[in-house]
C-alpha cells in the first residue's frame, strides 16, 4: 500500500509515466497498447487502478447497467481517458466531463498519444461540482 497522494501529485505521476511511455513506444500504437502499459506502470507503483470499468446510468425509472466505460480509474479519484487520434475531436472532452459528472468526481485527464510531443496530448479536465 502506498501513501495517499494529493490529486496534483497523482496527476504528476500520470504525466511522467505518459512521457516515459511515449518516449519508449512512440505515437504510432493503438489506444489499447498505451492503456495496458499505463495500467502496468501504475499498478507496479502500487496504485489501485481499475481498467475498462463498465458503469451504469439511472434515467428516471430506466436503469442501464453498462452505459459507459472508463479506460482507467486511479485510486477511485482520477479518471483517465486514453486516445491515439489526431486531430482530437472536441467530443472526447465532453465525454470525460460526462464521466466525471456521473461518478461525482472532480478530476480527469484526457491523454492523447498520437502527438509528436506527449506534453501536447495531455489535458486535465475538471468537474467543479464533483468530489476530489
């Protein structure tokens, strides 16, 4: 078990790992490859990470059990959505905001590996009404 990280420390770890992965693997792989490697790196460091998490939506009386899927959820506090696409459509930013809202979480990251420099593919997304 690792000591609790602040959300800024946790996102810094993710950024560092993404840069490391991008440097070693490059920008030409499928999202699944980056997801598996990032999952591996985070769990190797002792983080609690859920992968390909299927989550429900309740709409009035309708319950949809597998309405959406998260790529990675780190420490039950940070939603990570990984992409390997250029240009990156704006709909992906809305997607992660929706995920944060449904989970009542505050912090997410959109990580696009299909960029020449990884720093250009890292975006922090916030839900101001969510919990940290």
